[in-house]
């Protein structure tokens, strides 16, 4: 009998109901991992690589969250990005609205208004509106002659585009490095001889969605969170953030769900396993439910999640897509049938549509990943 695909977040919806928003939850155990021996392979020893793989495996099987340093993303590129974004989000609404793509129902890229997103694993009604605005980007270029759609850039900020494109290029490089580390961690855990490029080959030719997010400073409120509880859908996420606020849902030894804050380490990226990688790992890796709590600060907070593998080529052909089977240890039963990126997104969108009473297209917009399905 084939196994039902099920959403990792679905399993844990109850866990996520772990108490009211707070801005001061105790810290979660999020390991700091120096990946320089993978980011700069010419410098790394085999022993150092082994060590990193073990650290990553421990993180993936615990909370699925890690703070990664030694990634090689130049500080001026990060600084340039944050400056450009800050200038954009501080611009007038009228100016920002020039970056709403004209065919908005055909893309998740471009500007998204404050409170336009609804994110909540409970699918409660009404769902909490995210107290943030966003500006999303995909690849600036086509790849191997294949079209990937276009970005919108503001024309009222000089040098905006090079800042975004340089950062996106760095994210694609880091994504590849992390895919190698995750592949080796999976090979170790399952005792399977996987080629280091295995996961990279499976997700080809899809590319990442980079979503710049601005949480304006606001009064602490008793009932709203800045972003509702959810798990990410792509294989994994690379997050740059300027301030604390991200919380993960953990279970105590007594099995009680609690929110714990993710420490912010200057210069580090917070990287988390998301649903697809958890499925491909046969649930060895954890796609942890998380949220952004009330941020009590006079300063706005900027976050830039880069969701791996979310954008498919516009000339996508269903028959050519790769379905990835669970990576199992010898004798272990796969929990899921082979699953492609598109399968998973489509299934989630359909499920959200049926649970929320909306049409699939409305839900796709809410999910913010319309690009991933536009060629279906
Ligand atoms: O802003 C953050 O720190 C996290 C954002 C997030 O979890 C998301 O957009 O999926
Ligand atoms: Fe997230």
C-alpha cells in the first residue's frame, strides 16, 4: 500500500499551541556550526568535514535549527542588502506600491502589503494577519536557457538591484554547500552511500525564493504574534535577521509544548530543516514549528528568509520532474511515497484550500509561492 504524503506541520498543529505570545521566552538550544571547511573546501581537512557533518546531523535530528558561521558570505554584501532594504521599506506606500507586479496573480515576487499574509498551522478562522510587509525576489537570470520569471526592482533607489542580486547569488552558493552537508548527514544516518551531490541533483532545476521582510516597531500586544506558527515547506531555509523574535516550539521532557527563542548570533545565518527535507529523511530530520513573537522594540526588525527550491522554471514539464524517495537505512520502511517539490506544494495548497474554504488559487497567494505552481 502506498503511503499518504502528510504535512509535517499537520502532525504538530497541537504542539504549536504552546501558549500566548511573549517577547522573552527562554533560549532554545541551537548549535553554532562553523562550516568553513565546506564553504572553502581547499582549506578543510577530511576530519573537519566529518565533524561538521556530525554536528549538522545532531542539529537536524534535534530541533532542525542551527546557527551557521564560516559560510563565506562577505559582510559588505549583507550590509549592502540591509541598507537597500531599509531604504525601500522606509519609502512611502505609494512608492512601494510601484513594486507590486502588474500580473500579481501570476507571481509571488514583488511587494506584499502589511498584514497581507495569513500564516497559522491551526487554520483557525480568522487566521492571524502577519504584522509585516515583504518584498520577494527570485533569480535575476535564466539558467541553462530556461526561463524563471522576472523580478521587480524599485527605480527610486539607486543601486538597489545589484545589492539584491549579489545577495541572491551568495544564497545560491550557500544553498549548494548546505545541500552537500545535509546529503552527507543523511548518508551517515541511513548508512547509505550517497553521492555528495545527491540532493543538489534531485532539486534541479528549481531555484530559491528570497523574501525580504520588514516588521515595523509596534506596541506589544497581548494577543497578536508578528508571524503565526508554521513550518516551512521547502527543503530548508537560510535566514538572515537583524534582531531576536524568532521562536521554536519545543517539547519538555514531560511532553509539554513550549516556545523558546532562537538566539541571534551576529554574522551567522539561522538555517532550519523544512518539511520536504524532513519527508525525504523519512522523518529523521525535524521540520520544527516556529513563529515570530511580539517584538518589543523601538526599532523595526528585518529578516530575509531564503527558501530553497521554491521557484520552478516556467517551461516546467511535469513528466520531467524528479520524485525523491525517502532515504532509509537498510531494512527501514519508507514513510512517504516518492515526492517532488511540486507534489508537496500542490498537496499543501489543495489541503489549505479545502480546510479554509478558499479556492486553491487564493490559498496559493496566501502561501506566497504561486511561482512554484504557475505552470501546472
Ligand atoms: O522573520 C523571521 O525571523 C522568520 C520568518 C519565517 O519564519 C518565515 O517567513 O517563514
Ligand atoms: Fe518560517
